[in-house]
């Protein structure tokens, strides 16, 4: 089974982090609004400068800067709250989800049922002279069905991958089914051009793994071997998109 067992815990932890960041920014924004207001609330219009107190223009300027910061934090709170909401409502099927294949198979069955229903309705409409579905309906359904089938095949290929550790001169490559990642660990810090090559091929530095990693797949493993010059790779090297989630 591809994916990682802690997927739901990590997903919920991400949502909690975003909600906490939104709450923290909102609280600080409220405090700064109050401080901005308190700076000038007791100053009547036309009040002259008072000895021992900051000049009124300077005080109002400080209040205005405090208000600007409060508004900025308020926008930050909205940003994190929207991201948390998007994460909660996200219906995309992540490759890290251990039930991804089952969900995709259910989605495929639903798409195929819709396709068959549209075909039947069109056939009946031809007989009775009724209105058929839009010309693009069946091609779009065929496209989506093909995409889901390809995704299922890729995940099944990941499921067939063994856990393995491949050593090379200067480090190791790990294909780890627990974290669902291919990880490259170097014995020494690499020059910028190597890091740039890793980033260009979808690998990201992960302090928790002490290495460069990307979502696990046969293509990702072949890329890692090519970058690290482990073995000669055939011409059908596949460059897959990085599907890492939040």
C-alpha cells in the first residue's frame, strides 16, 4: 500500500498550525489596534504640545504606524485562516494518502458510470429527437477517466517498489516506504550547482531526513540514481511532477 500511515495526522497538524498562526496574528493585530487608539484617544483636536509629552504630530505618527502594523497583521490572519480552510476543504487525493488507490478507484467508477449514463441519454435523445449533452461532455469524461487510470497505475507501481538503500561514492539513496520518499543523503555539503540540479528535479532539502527528498516513485528513484551517477539509466528516464503535500 503506497502512502504513509501518518498522513491524516500530518494533514491535521498542518491545519492546526495554520489556524494557530491565524489566531496569533489576529490577537496581535487587536492589541496593536488598541495601542494605536490609546496613544491619541485623550488628545482633543487642537490640543497644544504639553511639556514632558511627545510632540503631538510625532505621537500621531507613531499611532498611525501602529495602526498600519495592525492592519498588516489583520491581513496576515485572514491569509492563514483562508489557507487552513482550503486545507480542510481540499478534496484532492494525495499520493501520501494510504487509501489513495481505493479513493481513485471509486472516482474512476463514478466517472465511468457518468460516461455510460451520458451515452445512454444521447442514444435515447437521437431516437426521440431530444436534446443531447454538450459536444465536449464525453471527451472531457474520457480525458478524466484516462488521467485517473494513469494515476492508479503510478501508485500501484510505487506499491511494488521495495524498501532499499543504494550506496554511491559520497553518500546514499534511500527508497523509504514509511515516509513515501526517495531521499538522497550526501556525506559532505554539495556545491551550489548540485543543489540547483536537485531542486530542478523536484528534490527539496528536508532537515528531518537530513537529505534531499521527493515523493517516492520509480521515476524519482531513477532520477536520484542519475543525479548521483549510481548506474547507467536508459533513455526512457521519466521526469515526474513533484506531488508533495501540506
